[in-house]
C-alpha cells in the first residue's frame, strides 16, 4: 500500500463541532452505561417489516432494563409505498433500512435483517414462505440467534393470522422454528465454524390491541413500560415516539405518550415468566466464571463516581478492563470489553474520529484520511497507533497533550466498491442473493472502511474502531457527515429505464458517463437478438475525476414481433470491465445513500396505439408515472394549484392524479370542484388508487363509491372482463387476456365497493379462495366527460415496462371523440 508519513498538527481551534461518529459522552449516558455494564442479558424482538417493531418496549428493554436488545426485521420493507418520494422496491428498502437504524439510535436497540424481500402484501403464510425461500430465510434467523444469543425472544405477531398480513404471520412461524433450530447442531451445521448452538430461555408473543383486534388478556404476563427515566428526562412513550417518527416514508410521525402503559405477553415456547421477563436467567456477572468479583468492582466504581470529575474513575476502569479481557466466556468478553472501553473514553473525555478529504474515491485509488484526537483527561493518555485496512501507522506511544486537538494524516487504498451487499447480484422476487451467508443479519456492509485507534491509557492498550466518513460544513445544516463512496472508475447511467417501441422506428438511447478517476476506455452494448444497435462501441480517453459526458446509441427492432429484452452496457475503463450505473438518494432524516445498480434498460416492442397527447398530472405520494408516460410520447405537465384553479384545463386530453393523492394532498379538497367541472365539460379524469384511511374529500368521483382495504396480491390472478364493449377495453387498443400477462408484485390494492350504479365495473378478479371482486376499475360518464377510478397497480407496472399495462393505461387516458 502506498503511504505517506504521518503529520501531526496541533490545533487549538476547529471549525468542526463534536463528532457524530463517537458514542455520546454526557453524564446521563455515562450513568446509563454503568448500569448496562452491570447487566448480562439479551432480548431479540422479531417481526416482518420496518415499523412492525414495538419501539416503546425496545426502548424500555434497552434503556431501563439495560439488556442487549435487538430487532430482527425479516424484510427491509421494499414492497411498501413511499410517502416522501418516488423510490420503490430495492430503493425504498435502502431508505427504510436507514430509517430503522435512525430509530435504533434513539431507542437503544440494535438492528438485524434476513435476506427476505418484501414482495408486497401477502394474504397468507403459505404464499409468503414459498416465495421467500423458507429454508434460507430460516437459516438467516438461526444465524442471527446464534450470534446474538438472546436469553428471551419476542414475536410481534402470532402464527394464527391476527396480524393480518402473510409476512407478519410468517415471521412468527419462522421465529418458532428458529427457536428450536438454533439449539440443534444438526440444523445449519455449516454455521458452527463460526458460532455455537444457542437455546433461548423462552419465546413470547407480545400481544396487542390494534383497532378492532384485541389479543391481550388479563391473565397474560404484563410489564409497565410507561415508566419515567429521570436520567434521560423522558418516559419510554416519549422515546418511542421519537424513534417511530423516523419511519417517514410510511408517514408514521407519532405523538409522545406519557404515563403508565402495559405490554402483554403470551408464552409460545419455553418456560413461562412468572415475575420477570428474565425469570430463570441470571443477568448479573455471576453468570460467567469469576464474574462475581467483576460485578462487585463495577459497583464500587459506580458508587465512588464523581460527576464533577468523571476522569477520577478512569484508573479503576482501566484495571477492570484487564480483568474483563480475561474472562473465558467469549461472547460476554467481547460485549463487555467494548462497553467498558467506551465508558473509559467517555470518562476520560477522549474524543477521536477519522474522515476523508473527499466524498468519493474510485476503486484502486488512494484515500486521504484525516484522524483527529482530543484528550481532555491528562497527559497520561498516549496514542500508540492508527491503522486502516490492517496497516498500522506506529506512533510510538506519543503523549497527547491535554485538551489540544491533534490531527494525523495517512492514506489507504479504496479496495472495494461500497455497494450494499444484498444488491451485489440479481435476485428473484422473494429473497436477495447474498454472496456470503455470514453477511446475513447485517443492516449494512460490515466491511465498510474503518480506522482502528489504539491508545495507551493508564499504561494499558485500549482499542477502538471508527467508521471512515466524509465530513463537511453546510451553510444551513452545519457540520454534516456522510458515508464514504467507493465507486467504479466510470459509471454509465441510461437516460430512461424503459424504451417502448411501437413500430420499427429507431430510438436514440442516451447514456451519461461519469469518471471518478483518470480513465480511458470504451462503452459498448451486449448484442441482443431481434435488435440492431449502432455503433458497436464508443471510445473515450483522457477523462479525469468528476468528468461527465454523454454518448448515444441508436436502437431499432429488426421486426415487428412483440418482445421484451434487457439492454446491457459495458464500460471498459483502464482495461477493466464494469456494468454499473450510479444512483444517489438524499433525504435529510437519513444518511446519504449511494448504490450502483446495473447499467441497463428494458427494450419493449409492442403493438400499441396512442390517442391524445397532452396530459396533466397531479402529484400524489410519489410515483414514476409521468416519466413512464413521457417514454411513450405523451407531453406530461405537473399541475400546480394555480393551474388547476385558474388555467384552461380543457387543453388536456386527460388529467391523472398520482397514487394516494387524495391522502397526501390536502388542497385537493379545494380543487375537487374544478376537477369535476373539467370532467363535466368533456374532460377525462383518471384517479389512481388511494388508501381508505385519511381521504381529504368525502367523495372522490362524481357519484359515490367507497375505498376499502381489499386487494388482489397474486399478479397472475385471472382477470374476467365484465364489460367487453366498454371503450376503455377497445380504444385505441383492443385489450385481451394477453395484456394481463407478465404483471409484477400484485394486480391492485385498495379496491372500491358500494359502487353507485352510474359507474360501470369493467374487470373482476380475486385471489385464490376469495370471492370475486369487481372494484379494480370503474368508469362513469359525467356530463360530456369521463371519470375513471382504478386500483390496479399501474404505478408498479409501467415503470417495470409491462406491455399490457401500458396498453390498458393508454386506453384509460383516451376518451373517444364524441363519446359521453
């Protein structure tokens, strides 16, 4: 590794405030950490999605009882809806992963996942467990249990279906299986190279009262989690609200609750608790060999702790660390060594971090690192080494002068692209393909760049780890930390996700390339049967870091045969091939997210007619429909309130409301009359699905209907046409059963019922074993115009390039001239 000499710079002032990379060191945190250091117990909470966790209970267990507490979310919430943007699927899962991590920073628990993919709403565990790859997901749960070693496991949902979602029920079924499998050395024996079998004491179901479903009972074991923590200055209902309010993509901002509140539990497996959640579990230092004297030592140090001079506890804590490092129980030795080391740093007022000079480096480039240290204890703290990637920079136990910020500079090599590990290779609908099973459980890549610090404190080496981040000062937000990006040398972003061909007419495919280092090479496309692509290759040379340029290829189908293919780009940069694009997701409530999706686009050749051209679009909760419609030639304008209320709406061949617009756009209550006038005067209004809860108007259409929580989750469910002659099935495209093939994730959601006779129900469908449902698509003439309400999942189908969904949606936008 190329390295430069370390430079020690003594600074008395800094432009940066206290680092977000270090654990909190205030007196309240120190007191809490003393209590945690004295507690040897662990609890693992298990549910299906982000937001399923009981944040009040997690906070109580972690910060009142001081157990090591974890939340295992079987999925990352990829299949839900997004109330703050248009990210869907894997992109939404990335945001919700960070929302969960933000929540855990508040309630004090840890976060884990399996490889299961949230493929959307499921009505039963049979479908869920089949799609998820049951054995692999169970193996991930067993792996987490064996690593985490919970004394008590808790499910959010039962196996009997009261949770109302197939994923919920499945999480409970798998938890029961994992409870036993984790203790059985014959199950997943390949894991035993790294972990040992583990038997939790009990598995409980945290019963609940949600709406009309109340599963609690007076005879169930209960805990009052509504207590007040004077050290924190909050009750756990207040902490829970702060934690839960991080689920912003789901609109889960929560009111703070105060006062007593009981959580109820039903024993599923193991011994039932009688007086305490940890009945039968020794949660003191007596549970480990020779631990009793350690526990007594912690008690003495805590008793003698001086809040006016925390540093006076450092010598005794350092002596205690030497004893903890010698205990034979490797699990508790690891946990308590880390806790005790952080407590020593907090009492000593020792602050340190490492950050990079730039936010982005290309694979193979040299990363410039700045490590900063300030010691507020005394001149008895020394810095022994700072290392990155296992290469230590020996500082020969250099004394750190008290309260003088020091900066050390060094380099390391960017050796691995910072691609989320579960997105490194393509995956089927039900679960991610993880390249290494030992990665399962991790919320993020465990091998993200880190810097290791070794200090000599009171004569003893004490080691710490800090994640390597980029730090900068924003004029509005102040000091900001963001994850370091390690990228391919050159990325290639395709202008559109889909290219829809309606005839043998060529289309130009634009690609935006970005160089993250000095690079020369070429970009080419993999040949595809049935398509002519030119040119075959485009060369580039002399590119430097942050250069951006565009290239274009011409693509044309060689015949009129309907087909869907994947167009893949290959960038050869500095003699190495890469096929990756760049995607950045930025929201203020979570860290910056960067990923490198495949550099590809979908080519769809279909037989499709378009009537009309100009579309008005009223934005809802966030979707990609405007982009999808522009792809097939529509002129789409996003309508402001001023345009809706004052402009001539008759210029639009159709107006569309985005998904959940009547849930999130309060101004629609004011604009509704104008939209109805638009229809009455000859317009075509298409309303996409809305949630039945929180509608901003009493009546969405010109005649009554009711939005209900009914859906068809089988994307291959049979579709029966009820009104074959209706224009929406015949103009300008003749819709057939072939148009309902190849749909993804679901047919539709939040169907309608209690439909006024003025509407015509067009389609009927249902999931297996359920009654036929005709609430997916209704159409009514109103005045001279047409009103359409659809619960079909077009917001998923069009961005995915589903041909039949395009054809049907275009029909819904195309009111035949002269018809009423």
